[in-house]
């Protein structure tokens, strides 16, 4: 603990006298901070609008259609598919600087960046009134986590739980089937490979709990859906999915499509 404190203090002191470059755009960091991303890049994250699909959180046009001026309809994707999570919400569209920041955290343990992402996740939960009893990260398979040395979703979820003042349960859920080495997967492949790939650990206390499930990115919703299925099967009352970013389609109303 003392060694960690000394290391963090040394890093902070060094950042004052020897400011580094932004890890995304290489601009010189203008202020002393352990967060290695500049204010310009952070400010360019394409934040999603508050009005999104009531189920998956997509900003697609159909998601903003109103019934009698009050009730939002699910988007077309959610009309065609039933998710096991109650709803999903994300802070930003997965494009631009946020892609680089997420990839950076996937392969380097940068705790200040994970904390920043966790704050964004908590911000969305508070803004939309999404409450729960516990916070659970989407797990990596044990082999992948051993190779990488950490789980980025766990780092993000830990900070989100702290901000939301909720119990953090990083070991409640486990991944039982590894993801294939293939880098690019079709939507059908994404759904197929995660089917039955998650389970709760023996003795996990999840009965009648409202779970806030946290990950870095929502692509198709397949992973979040599979995790929600495992949690509900173990007795969870509900599952709400929260991510830093999500893939969106082209030509969405606010121009954040890909």
C-alpha cells in the first residue's frame, strides 16, 4: 500500500514538471494530470442524446418516435429481438476519439482513464434514473485475463460503483467459454459464440437483486444479453446494462452514426 502510494505520488509530481503528450492526438498535455488524454480529445467524445430507444439505447430515428407525445417506442431492432436486460444505456457513440481511448484501455492498464470512463457510466445512470442494488462487470475468460493482466470492464465498473455508492461484485459472474481468436465477427457469430458463455459463481448472492451490468462497449448487445441471461437464471430481479460507448448506425438524428 505504501509502495503504491509513493509510486502514484511520484507519477503525479513528474506530470507537473515533465508534462507528456496526449496518447490519442500527441498534443502536449496542458495541465498536470495522470489522465494521459487531453481535454480536446475528451471533449470530442460523441455523446449520445438523452432521447434514445427505451430498450437498447440506440439513437436511431425510430427510437425517438413518440406515441401521444409521451411514450417512446423501441427501435426497429428491439421490435425484432427480445433482450434479457431491461434496458441498455451508453455515454457516447463508438467513433472518433472514444475508439482510441477504449482501445488504449483494453491493452494498457491506465487506472485514471478507467476512472474517467467509470464516472461517465455513473453520470448516465444518474441522469436517466437507473438504479440498482449491485454493480457487476462483464468478465473476461480466465485465459484472456491472465494474458492481459486485468479486465478493463472491471476497472470501469469499480469506479462507477464508487460514484453510485453501490456494492461492487467483480467475481459474481464468470465467462466459461473463451472468445475465438478471429478479430472480426459477423452479428450472427457474435450472438452464437456468447450463447451460454457466462455463469454465476457457486454461492453468489444475486437473488432478487437489481444488477447494473458494466462493460466498455456495446456492439450488438449479444454479450450483455448473455450476461443478463446468466444473472436472471441465478435469481436476479432485473439487469440494466451500462457502457461507455456503443456502436450506432449511419444517419442517426444527431449525426453520430457510423
